[in-house]
C-alpha cells in the first residue's frame, strides 16, 4: 500500500493508519463537544470507542484505495502529537462529482496557523498528486476563523446551502439544518496562489 507523508515547517500530514486509532480516540474525546457542533454525522456513544475509530480508519483506507477519499492526520513536527485530521472526499451529485476538503483541529492548537499549513499541504497533494482540479469547502457563517483560513489558502466564496449539523445551540443537541457558506479553490490558480500551495509565497 502506497504511503504518503509531507512535512511543512511545523506540522506533518500523512495517511491515517489503524495504529493511530488510539490517538484518534483521545483527540475525539478531548474535543468532543466542539467537534460535534460542526459535524454533519451522527455520533452515538459507540463512536467514542477504540473499535469504532479503528473501523473508521479502515473505511477511510478502503476509500483511498478506491480513489474516493484521502484522509490525513495532522501531526506536530516537534513532538509527533496528533492534533487534528484533514480529508479530501468525493461527493457524487446529479450535476456530477465534486471534491470536498473537511478538517478538525484540537481546540488547544487553534489560532496558531497550523490549519493554514495543513490546507496548503493537502492542496499540494490534491492538485499535484491526486489530479484533482477543484476543491470545495464549507463553513458556518459564524466560524470566521475557518473562513479566514480558507480565504488565505486562495478559496473564494461561491454561495451558500443548507446542511445538516449537530449541536446547533447550547440548549439542544438536536440535528438541524443551518446555512453553510461554500468556498472553492481551483488548480488553475494565478501565480500568487500557486506560490501559496508550493510554499514559496511570503
């Protein structure tokens, strides 16, 4: 099985393996409330088990072998600690298919530029390794940090849509639909944006 690993200045991204399941579980438990608030998937108590995290990674591995999903762990270069994950996954729609980037980052490490670096690395993989031509991302309107990170990576807003999310308020954990801003990034970017991908920009 082909492995992929790319290092930035402070973080490394690599394919997640079943050996990472324990660290993934710890990450999910430490950030359970925050991650659930932005998740579109239902998370029962069984999700927070080693068996479930192992099965999740196994599913991602099969999807990668089929060319439908590429899931990476985000690791600190200095310590090797897993602090988040970032994925590219294919969605099949009536209008065709699209590639989406989704990510989560440990709350304690937010606001320090780690996700900007991770997105740059994953775009490098998408456009230069996987042959993906365009990537989309979604962000809740009040998630200004995520929108700022995506814009910095060259994404531009392309409308909005209603998406199912969990934990929509402090008073309820019901699943509801909320407006999500759609942002897009194409591989045929200008010179300045290409510099952002390759890391040659300032």
